């Protein structure tokens, strides 16, 4: 089951206060960018967060799962919890570098 555009728009609305939020369709699923940084992976109407130290404490009680076959385990973000979602995105934004420009 692919992620539907209504869910993508909902996720973007939930974290809109964090900065410039956009999304891009990738391989039938979506990546949500905040301030030009790829932060949230959306697969099967679920928000996945890469397991990194910057959000480990915030997501200590979160479920984990695999966004696609062959992927590493990710945290699953409860996007309905707006306060937590904003806090996680702000933490990710601080430590995630801008993507390198394509040549």
C-alpha cells in the first residue's frame, strides 16, 4: 500500500511551524523536507525517522519498524502528537546537513 497524498499533506501541516516544509515523491513513497533537509520518510502512511542519537531520548518509547525491504530499522513517529513531532523535527533539523548539490 502506497502513502496517499492526504496523509502527506497532514504530515506537512503537523510540522509546518518548524520552517519551510515540502515533500517529494520517491519510489512510490514520499520524503518530507524541512528547511531543504530530508527529515521524514513516509511509507505506507507511516512516518519513519532514521535512528540517530539526536532523537533517541525523544523517541525512546516509540515503536520501530522497517520502511521498506532491506532498510535499516527506523523509529516510527506518532505524527498525531504535534508537540512531539515538532520537537523531533527541530532536533533533526539541528543535526542534519543540507544535501550536497548535484553536479
